[in-house]
C-alpha cells in the first residue's frame, strides 16, 4: 500500500495596510478587504474579528500591520491584524469627515483590481486620511478627496485629458469638460453647449491650487462622479457605493466658513 503525502507551502506576506471593507462572516469572524502599498488589494478572513474585544480594531479606515496567509494565490486566505491607527475613530464626531473617509474606502474597494500594487495611490490615501483626522482646513482635504477620485480614474484607464481644449487645441481658459470625451474645452468653445458640459474647477487641473469655495469642490465631485458612474464602475459591472452618495448629500448641505 502506497501513501501519497503532499507538502503544502503556505503563501504569506506581511505589509502595512488600510482596511477598506469589513463584512460579517459567521457568528464572529470577518471578511476584510485590505489595500496595501506593495501587494495591492487583498481579501481574507479575520478570525474572531467582530467579537467585542476585537471589533474596534477591525473597522474601515484603520491603518494596520497585516499578515495574509493562503495555500494558493486565488484562495481567500486568512489575515491577522495589528491595529496602528483608526482614522474613522478620530472623525467620528464630524458627519462630513466620517462620510468622506467612508466614501474613499468604498470607492477604492470598488475601483481597484486585486493584487495590483499602487504605492503612490496608497500614500495619497493615507495622506488624505491624516489631513482629515488632523483637522486640516476643510477645503484642502476636500480637494484631496477629488484628486483621489481622479487618480482612480487614471489608474483604471479612464483618465481625463485636461491639458488642452478638445475643440481648439489651446491650453488657456479651459472652463469645461466634455461629458462624452472627458477632454477639456475652453469657455468660448463650450459656451453654446454649457448646459451639457461639466464644469472644470481650477484645483482639478492644478494640484497647487486650493479651491476657494464649497461650490468649486462640489463641481469637482460632480466631475469625477460622472466618469466614475458612467465609465469606470460600469466597466467593472459594479454600482456606485452608497457611501459616496451619502457623502455628496452631506456636502450639498454643508456650509463652510
């Protein structure tokens, strides 16, 4: 009688990560979606992650050190976590900040492909969270929110061309974006169709520019939202996260000093 023995080598990595999504699994376990700088998006089961002892550390927008293990790359795997910092807990008292943080986590989870590393986007997301939690001027972190969504569009192959006018080729007086082509249009060229055009705020084109009003931020969020909802998410057969809709509704009612 012959006995066949198979030796399985566990695949494993340890990396810093942001928790994006937490779903209940069984009575007290959690399925967690992480975004890491060197391994991209990954999912796994956190044993007893939703017990009263561990629940506070297994929440979206928590910075953790995570160890992922699985027998095959395509397996769900298991995750052990050590919480380092909870950004959501820092802004729990502020509905607009909390909704912005939740929206960013949900949008990254919905937009990114698993196992694709995007270290620059990871650093951009952490920087945004740090600014929100630290009480930085709202118009600054709101602009950073819009730029994060612009980065998601770019990474997915749906980046906007805001360098020159689609009609005239000029690089000056860019005022609109075509909702069809995603290309910038000057004020004069777009004026006859202004009711069909998307506004192009200056801060979207220039990272060194800070929006001067909530109206500029709202225009930026309307711009990115259009292409997220009509291009990126349909290409992935996914629906817009409800957390983003909640954030935009709160922003519409917000009055900033």
